C-alpha cells in the first residue's frame, strides 16, 4: 500500500536514512523501533511527504506521494506527530473535528464520527472540555482520536502513521491506545507506528522494522526481529528473550 | 469725533447686522492677532490652538490644530468665513467646508513685509476696515524703518544664535528661512547658523560657533525661568561668549510660527537692545504697538 | 474552552451593536440634530416627501456618511487582517504589523509628507491621493520584501518572515526618523497626526479603493476559515489534513498587505483594532475561524465607529486622534477579559 524503494533522506547535507526498502500492507500494524537518532521520525516524515527523498521514492497506492492531490491524499493517509504545538482554546470536539476537514460528510455524520473516534481513543469523557486545560496524555489521546476520525471507520487502501502515540501515557492508557490502533488496523487500514517500548511492539505489531544508524537493520515478525543479537547490536542492550506467560508473544527482559 | 464714529458704527451694526462678514473663524496665531488688532474680535466665533494672543482668544471655542481641522466641528459654529494661512489643512476638509458654503481666505505666513502688507489689505477688506489696516501696516513698517535707521549707525554686528528649547531635548537652532532668522536680521544681528530650518545642534557645535548673544525661547517657560532651564540642561552654553557675558535675551515662541505678528516690532526692538546695549531706543518703540 | 455565551447570542449582540454604531455615527457630531434625521435624509433620498433641512442633508451625505463608510470598512478590514495574521503566525498576539505592512505604509506616508513639504508643498487637490497611494505602495513593497526574505526552497518560513518583518520595521523606523530629522516643525506635526490616525476628511472619491479591497477580504477570508483552523495545529498537520499550506499562507499575506495597506492609506495608523478585536472575539467565541472571522469583522467595524463618534464629540469643535480612542476603549475591556479569563482557568 505505502511503499518505499531505496529511500535516502538528507538533512542539512547529512545522510539520515540510506537504502530503506519497506512496504506497509493493508490491515497490518508495522512497528518501527530503534535507538534515539536512528532515523525513525525522519522515516515517518519521508513516508508522509514532509521530507523529500534525496534518492529513491515513496509510493502510495502505486502513485508517487508527491503526485497526490492534498485533499485526496488526506482522505486516505493520516499522520499523528510526536507532539502537538496546538495552543488555542478549542473544545476537544473541535480538535477531533479537524480530522474531518478532508471529507464533506456533513455536520451530523461528523459529530457521530467525533464521538466514535473519541471513544476508540478512550477519550470519550473529554468531550466538551477545553483542549488547553488537558494534560499531556489527554491531549495525546485527543490527537489520536483526530487522526482516527480522519480515516474513520478505516478500510483497505488507507494508511495511518503514528509517531510515538504512547510517549505521554500511563501504562493503562498505553495498552488502551495500542489496542485501539490494533482494532483500527482490523478494519483494513495499514498502520505504521514508532514505538520505544519493545514489549508493546512485540505484543501489538504484526511486523517490526528495526532501524540502526539510518539503515534498516532487520524487518519481520516480532519473533524474527526481537533477538538478543539484534537488540545487542542496535540498542547496545544486553537482554534475555522470553515469552509473555499468557499471550505467548516475545518478551524482552533487559539484563 | 472718535467717539461719534464708534457710536455710528455700533448703530450701524445694530441696524444692519449683515454688512461685512459676520461670523469668523481665525486659524493661525498671527492672523488672529491682526484680526483683533483691526477691531474684529467681536466677529470671531472660534480660533485654532495656535491663537494664544491676546489672552482673551483662549476663551473662544478651539477648532484644534490648524493642520488638523474638522469640517463638522467648524460647520457647527456656522461661520461665514474661515481665515487662515496656507498651513491650514487637511485639504479634504477644506474642500468639504468650501462645499458647505464657507468662504475660505488663505493668507501667506511667510515672514516678510510685502506679505504682511498684502495680508493686512485682505483682512481690512474682509472687516470693512481698509483704512485702519493701511494705518496699522504703516505704523508697523515705520517702527521697523526707524529701528533700521538707528541700527545702521551701529558698528560690530554681534554673532547670534536663536535656540528653541523644550524640556528634555536638545535645543533646536534657527537656521536660514525661518522666522527666527528674520527676527535676528531685523534686530541687526548676524545669524551664525547656516543650515536651513530648525535643527538640533550639540553643545560642542554651539561652543565652536562662539555666539555673542544667545536668543532663548522655550515652549513652556518664560523669562528668567527659560534662561535658567536652558543653562541647566546645556551647562556648556555658560562657556560661550554669550553665556559668559549673560547676553541671553528671551523671546516668546509664538512669534516664531504662523506668520508675522503685530508684536514683532516690539520684540525686534527688545532684541536690538540686547544686541547693542548702547542703543538708545525711544521708550515708545519698546512699548510697541501690540494691542 | 466552552464559549462564555452562546454563539447565536454573541452574533445577535454584535449585529445590533454594529447597527447602533452606524446610526450613532450618522446622527451624532458637533452639529446637533435629532436622532431620526439621518433616516429622514435617507427616506427623502428614496423619494418620500419628507422635509429635510439642507444643511443637515449636506452634513449627513457629504461628511458623516463617507466617514461612517470609511470607519466600517477600515475597522472591519483591520480586524479581519488581525485574524489572518494571528492564524498565520499561530499566535493570538500577532498583529498585522508583523509582516511589515504598517511600517512600510508609515514610511510611504512619511516620505510623501516630508518630501512633499520639502518640494514646496504638493498641490492640495492631489496631496490626499498621493499620500494614500504612497502609503499603500510602501506597505505592499515592504511586505513583499518580507515575504521574499521568508521564502526558502519554495516554502514560506513563517519564523524567518517574522524576524525579517522585525528587521524591516526597524529599518523603516530608522528611515522615518531620518525624515523626521529633515522635517520642519509643522511637517512633524502633520506626521504625528497621521500616525495617530483619523477618519477626518473622508470623501467618496478616496473611499472606493478601500471599500473594494474590504469587500475582497470579506469575501475571501471566510473561504479559508477551515484551513486556518487546521493551520492552528501546525503547518505539517495542516498539510496532512489536505490543506495547501503554501497557497494559504500566500493568500493570507496578500489579503493582509492589501487590506491593512488600504486601511492605513485611507485613515492613517490605527493600532489596536487588528490586534485586540480578534483576540476579544476568541475569548468570547473560541478559536474556530468559521465564527471568529465574521464576529471580528462586526466587532472591528463597531469599535472603530464608536471610537470615531467619541473622537468628534469629546473636544468639539476640534477632534481627538482616533488611534488614541481605539486604545482607550479597547485596552481596559481587553484587560478585564484577560483577568476574568485567568480567574476562570
């Protein structure tokens, strides 16, 4: 669905990403892992068209990203940045409603979707609240609801790019958010999500891409990618690999 | 005889109130002064903010600064005519006033005798007092001529600077093409400043010019206070020849803007006395003809 | 934030306020007349056989009506441009001056006033037009320089533009200072009055350019309302929502340069309206541009008209500079809302 071939990205004359080949399939959750400075956010920026590749290209539905008309692309590709700089006193509903901008679905349908998206992001209780009075974690969930509303209800051919959607959340809401993302992918959309928590990635991702020094070190199922060797090389972190006692997915225990 | 004339005039006004222009607004200090000097004060219904002489004018409604007049404010006073100088404005308001049937008389504010003569002739005609205007001009001119004649016998013309000061700022020095320059020349002085218009000058530059007389004017203060304030702000001035000799005459700043005032002969005589202490001026000259 | 009052109520109040401001502006002035006179003049113009005093008719048609139209257009357009700039810079305290249009217009006007006086005075029948044209051109010129400086690789970098605007404003200020140094006393006073703004001397012939531009801004800006909302999220977020951000920015800058340039050219520098009216409306209605834009237009026009009524009445037959009054009326109200907003938060 979203595909990059031999992607190179430079910033200020320095090569940040080199030779990345990646395909995001419909309905899958692809987690991107890597240490600070590995190029995760740059990859997301390149995949969303914010940064232009110095070499290679990004294809969305077999069409170069730049060839898409802004509003048509926005109906099928949504991006959640790591942090929002929004500092205006919108009501929460209005913030989520901004996600409906690319669609002309009418006030009533929009209002329904706003409610459903907020519910999906476990933020339904924030309806009617002043955005600037929310905590960091609450704001993060509101923005998740916004990008969900942008693609609602989610279908094949759509792509959702999330940059650390759990960075400001407590453990309970980290789980809730990733469950919501998982469920959304279940509707058919492809989701690429940057994560820092290896175990959350192991639990919720179909595949994991491991970035190391601007290159793709490994990509595959959690079982294939989360190995003691890979994690030692990429994170310089000695770990013991185990399994989740109930779910059976890989479980990373730092030594 | 004179009393009879006045009586006749008063009767004339009562009997035929619509003879000359009835309700006048005067804009510009000198214009207002001359209107009063020519006996037109009872026709004035308002003046502008620069009309401060004689003091009785300040009791009249004030139409604001002469360059910032307003059409409706003036129309509300129902004037027959508006008299001012070319400094009146803004032009769109003057156009509106003209459109509303107000007669506009625009005099020149240039500091020169021919201008004054023409202005007085026009004011005289407006008030129906041509002879009076003519007489006033001749008296004015005669005083200056007499002074000029006396000055021609004086030698060693003093070097003069005229400082326009106001609280807190560097004093502005009157250069060429200013009313200040004209006054200095009439009083027999030599203006040391060669720039055009009013410009600030540093104390050092003032010292270098070594003025023998410093003419002091202050926007807010008068007399000895103006002098003291200037020396306090510019202590270096005390070291000029003028400062050392205490030759610091003070003149009224309203003489410097808005045209030639009837008070000019008296002010010039006072300046001349300061420039040439040996000068023997008749007391009538110093008393002047100012109303 | 939940609006303090219902949106409908605020709009009804704003519309009534504007109607009141218009009728006060037509019926109050140094020339006393009854409150219904303007309406009698209007009806008699429409053909009703009403008796209207010719002087009242002249004052209303030739003095107060153009003045009212000027106030409506200038107040509305200044507030609208304030909304556009606060949206562009994503900052509720942004002001149209940030992109250099006001400083450029001030420089244009100062050039014309001082050099005009230096050349022995302009022909009085042409000077108002030349002054307006020069101010308008100065505003457009400086803004286009700021815009060019802010362009990097085909994108307008708002932060660079902001800094370029500050630098060019300083440069314009220096040039104005130089002109002031060259100017004589009387010219200085003309400059001072111009800098304080005034609706005095409004005439139909000088009104049309501003009316046309005000109409353009009024029609164009609401079409960008939703895009402006998205822009508040950030430029890349707005792009992800399908907004052509570069086009939006160009549009906002162009509309502001035209709008503020024309307003300043027609009535001098009137500060405060563009900064505070949108801010006030945001406090009342929230930041949604779909309501903010029309509300700011109504409030800006009302504020300027009311300030002008006071300007002509307070020291009649003279007149106060309107810039002084917009600030005198607006600032305390603004402070009140700030303090009140803080105690709510």
